[in-house]
């Protein structure tokens, strides 16, 4: 489930997109207009500009990605983090 998520720093082009997006976080939660919380796979900023303000943060799912331009840094620390997420979500589902 989590092992397929791209690392932070990855640069992608979304379906129908014309600007590249750099992934800055995984599994962000956003409060929707109706007050409900919604979880996404990624949050990112436009590339190469980077963070401009909150209006230019993009929340999206892995399935929204059309092309991976660059895959970010992957190391054992990231693998441990993904395992932590996997365990936390499994525990949450069991409750």
C-alpha cells in the first residue's frame, strides 16, 4: 500500500497538467468545505517555482499522476517511515 508511494522530492506531471509538481509530503489530510477531513496520497508545489503560498499547494492521489519526471531520494530511513505508516494504518483498521 505505502511502498508504491513516491518519495518526497519526486517531480511528476499530473493527468491534464501542464506544470510539473514536486512532491513535498505524503498522506496529508485536508479539511474540506463541509468540515469533513479527506486524506490524499500527496501534497506538492509547482516546479521549479516551489512554495509560493498556501493557494499553490496541490493535493492529489497516486492515480492522478500521468508521468514521473524524477524520482526523489529513497533510503533506509524512508523505508522505516513507510513501515511505520503501514503499522499505524493497520492498527487503526483493527480498532
